């Protein structure tokens, strides 16, 4: 992991969005996104130094076996040599062997050059994703509901019925389950029934799941969940990554709770 971490840090040091990750944090990120070393590829210089990489995740998404670009990078000095395209072409046979039928990635909307490069190898934009960050204020749940810790494995499937929006790869149920040992779940209950769920990674403040039952929205349950998640986080701010642009309910909740938009991405998909 040390070799992968070194190449990752060097490759992303000048990215538009800073990504300062420890070895342990990178390892957990890759685990949650389904990293498959045998389906991932790298390029090495004459001294055996890793100078370009394509970290692929493999799993099920949208009820299909799929691959996910969980990290692509080329260190300075080796860019503009076509390495990313060569790595991508090298990875495809291994992904096909694993039964993957689609390949998923996200790219910053402002990164037009990368978007064009992905289009050249068959990717198409499927939706816009928004990212938010901030510190929600304290908020108590309404009288008819209570917020308390709950078992993630038991409640996640129940909560999936609360939204018609398909989560992004890293916020999908399988991804959350893979990282469960580093996550905490808080449920909102009314009369003993689950009416909302929030999941947080305390170290980073990442919130991969925040949902409220449609019939219980606009009553303060979402705001109470956000406040409770913040109290369980070590990180100063909460972060919600890859919120579907069409998820009006979540966007409205985040705006009213003082979380600000940070960056926007496009989800892109191609057939394998």
C-alpha cells in the first residue's frame, strides 16, 4: 500500500480539489469503493517507480456487475504521453473476465479536457452530481420522532425505500457495507418505525447516506439527523459527496441546514 500511496499523493498534489490522504485513509477509501488489485493497472519507469495508475473497483451497481474507476493519476513529468488511455485499454480484459458489463466514473465538471478524453474512449455523461460541505446547527427532532444509534446492517435496506434516486457508486448500499466498520448509523424512529437514516464516517465527516421517508419530510427530521451526525463526527464539517442534481429534497435540506455546494461532477458510464 505504501507504493500506491506514494504515487497517489504525487499524482494528485496539483489537482483542483486537494486530496491529502494518509496511507490508512487511502486504504479505507479503496476498500469501501471495492478496489480490486487484480483488475487495476499501473505504469512504471525504468527504475521500477509507479508513475501512473488506474485503481479499479468491482461490484454490483444498478443491479449489474460493474467496474468503477476509483482513482486514476499520472505523476508530473509523465503526463501527455497517453498513459491514462493505455492503462484503461489494459484494464478492460480483466474487467470483462470478471463479468463487468459497465464501467462507471466521475469527473469534475470544470475538467473539460478529462471529460473529452473519457468520451474518446466511449464514456457518456449520465447525470450531474453535486458536493456539499458545512457545519449544520443544533436541531432537535420533532416531538413524534427520536434519533438514536442503530445497526447499519439492519436499517440500510429499509432506508433504501425512502428515495427513488439511485446513489452514486461510493454512496451505494454495497459500498457502505464494505466500509461498515468505520461508519456510524443514526436512525430516526416514530412509533418504533424507521422514518429516516443518516450514516457518517466520524474521522472525515463523510455522509454517504441521508434519507427521510417521503411522508415525514419537512418536519425537522432531516435537520435533526444532520445535527446528530455532526455530533458523532471528529471532523469539523460534514461532507456529502455526489448528491444527484435531481434530488431536490436532499438539496433543499442541505441548503436550509447551512451546507454549501463545493464542487460539481459528471457521472460517466460506458459499456464494457
